[in-house]
C-alpha cells in the first residue's frame, strides 16, 4: 500500500524507538540489518528523517539514532505524509483530479469510508506505541516471524 521508502522508514523508526526504550541508540548497520533494508538506502531514508526532525543522530563511539524524549510521539501519518504526500488520505481511488462529491468517480462512495478509516488509524497510531507493543507484534513488524 505504501512506497518501499515509507515501509522502510516506518520499520526503521519502530526499531529505533524500541532500542531507545531499552536505553540504546542503534547505528545504521544494525538498523539496516534488523529491518532487512539495503544499507545505503536506509542511510538515505534516515538522513531525511533527521532533516524532518523526527529523529536525531549522533556520531562517535556511543552514537546512533534516537528520538528526542521531549518531543510528542510521532504519528504514522506524519511519517507517511512527509515521504508520500497526503494524496492517499485526500485523493481519489482512481487518482482523478476532478473526483469529489459533485463529480464522483465510480469508486468514490465505496472508497471514502476506507480512506477515512485509514486516515483515522494513521492519525491515532504512533511509532512509539508500536515499538512498545508486545514482543510478538514487534517481531512481526520487523519480519521476524
């Protein structure tokens, strides 16, 4: 449903948050390995997430990636919109520009409740909450079935 970049960003952020909850700031190699992403691709994604202010990075022996504990929890929607824009939450199921209540596409009535439910879910769910869930849910997020 999401672009690969978004999927990797979400999984990487959940992993970072989980490690932060355990008092660790993981490095890029560890994150890339744990979320099963190409190292250089994950590095680019994490650079963007740092620029967006979602996480911070520190260099050196005890360096790595971490969330600022003084910031509010990060919603999934914030991450998704920063990478993909908001078309998924506002757009037409067919991708038509002129689709609205006055000029509905054939999917309009059926797609609206799905779009609204997805919007609500990602607006309410946070990275920190997903990272704090039980270990089996965390393992599923990281593809460790």
